[in-house]
């Protein structure tokens, strides 16, 4: 069995590596700066688990995971040890890959432009593109968190993730940025 960590960070490995180091990640890790995995699996949030058997077949639908959740951890350890797929995984509904909607495609294009702007040290312009991407796809937490991490890196890279701060930010956006666009 191989374990692989894929950090989704438009700022690249320079931003994600220290966080992964602090988390004690000792297995192979990659940084998905272009959100390729997010697009491939229609992901709009993290953390997710993509669990494959030795033949490369999906054994659990791609979805939200928390290694701190006792039931999931026990199922994962059992599967890793025995190779037997837990019954609860078999009962989960599989979602098929799908094309991006027009709004999702525009949001992704803006994310890609933000990445280019960041590489050219145009931080403010990058944040503006990410703001517009959030307007296009307000349920996309991957994009939203990229914007927040650039605007307020301390909420993401200095210690544990501050979920209360994130919820306050989301509420402010609902009342401001997203309310204006509706």
C-alpha cells in the first residue's frame, strides 16, 4: 500500500510544504497548483480521500474524510491490513465524473489566471480573480480557501486551521461579495 498526500495550493509547494512538514507528513506528497485533481474528481472541498486498490480501482467513493474520526480510521486500518472493503464503503453512493458547468469552468479559468498572476508577483490582481471565481462558484471551498490563504496566510499556515475564522469569512462574503452578485 502507498499513501500519497496531495495539497491543493495555488501558491505552490513553497506554501504547502512547511504546513505538511509541521503536520508530520512522512509519505510522498505533491502539490496540485493547478487544481487538476479537484477538476478530475469534481472536488470543491478538502480533505478528501481517494482510496485505490493495488490494481488502481477506486474502493471508496471520493469524498470527505477525517483521519481523526474513529470509525473512518478503523475502517481504513482494516482495509489496509486485510484488503477487505468495509461494508459501509460499499454502501456509499458512487458519483461519476462530470463536465464542469459554465460557471465552474469560468471559476477554474479565473483560478488559473490567479496562479499566473501570483507567479508574476501580482498578488492583488490574483486575489481579485479569486474573488470573481468565488462569485462564479460560491460552493467551491478549494477556490475560496486559496483566496483566503493569500489574503490571510496566518489563518492557514500558522498552526491549526482556524475553522471559526473561516466561518466568519464565509458569513461576511454572504453579506458582501456574494450578496452584491445576486
